[in-house]
C-alpha cells in the first residue's frame, strides 16, 4: 500500500521547482493531486504527475482571497475532500530595508506569507469537518536566521514559521497537523533567477560552501520531507520547523576540519 493512497493533496506553486517535485512525489505515493500556480504550464515533473494520477493545474494569485476561496471550493467539490496541503508558492526579494520599495515589500510578503495564510484559512474548515488533515508550509532557513539583505524574504519566511506553530496549536485537537519545512538553498528556477549571472558567481560559491554537504539541495529532497510530514508516518509530528538544508544551519566552519583530515 502506498503512503498516500486515497488522499487528495492541494499543492501551490505546483508548476515548477519544489512544488512540482512535491506533486510528483505525492502522486508516486498514490495521492490525487490538485495543483495551483500562476502559470498554466507545468514543468516536466508536473507533466509526469499527470501521467501517474488524476491531476489538475488551476491558476490563481495566492494573494487574492476571492480566487483562493473559489479554487478550494472547486477542488473540494471535485474530489470531496482535501487531506494534505503543501504551500510552496513563493518569490524571492529583499534588499537592505532602506532600499526596499513598499510595493516590493508588499509583493514578497503578500505571496509568501499572506498567500500561505489565505490557503490555510479556506482549507482548514474543510479539514475540521473531516476531522483530519496535514498542512506543510514551505518556509526557509532564512526564516530561521538572518542573511545579508534578506529583509522582505526573511520576514515573510519567519512569519510562515510562527504562523505554522500557531496553527499547530489551534487545530491539533481537531485532527489537523501543521508543520513547516525550512529548505536550504535549493537548485530551482527561482534560485537560478537570482544567482545565475557572472557578477554573483562568487557569492553563489560561498553559499554552496556554507552547506556542510558542499552542494545545493534538490527539489526532490524537499519533496521527500514533505511526503513524510503529510503522511500518517508523521502522525505525532506537528508545530515543527524542519530544516532540510544540507547542514546550513548546523553551525559555522572555520577550517579546523581540514586540520583533522576531514576535508
């Protein structure tokens, strides 16, 4: 028996990156997938998802409550329930605070934090009625600690972490578990948009080196963690912010490992 047999999963940001990797991994474990994204075209992982299971890719802006309510009503009406949610829709953005336009702040917080809130707001009544459900919010290591110029992005992801913990407390007795994953730097189109230019090559190399495993993460590695949290295998796990980060938040390296023959 597969781990998500008979389950319906709603995944935001499903067209690419971590979201599409989650859709594919959940489909491999038997879930019916409803994807949500701004784009109508999914990447190769989403295309593979549609070959494995009944799946649909709906379009909406996660900042628009009316659209979100309509999408969730559509999914619930089509499948009769929503058992798991992965809030993966997100954007990069930031800068030193005095340099960030208010419109940019609103864009980043709107998609990353408000979008997570709105999806949860409209899914939770359905899960309460069912008496069960699992929500997995994709936060970031930058929601656990600061980074240079992080401002808007870090604030949004830090907000996701605390929102997760509050929802875990509020809904646990209703059978709903809520957890967050805090990925390290993952090799996705969003990361490429930020770092794939010659001027930032040195910074990208330093970021990779800051991961104790010495590489970027892969979307599939985040999807594996999301699968665990969404499944009954994590039945006693709620309110957690799980760092899946190749050791990025483990501590700092100063070269002593080299002296010990460990590099």
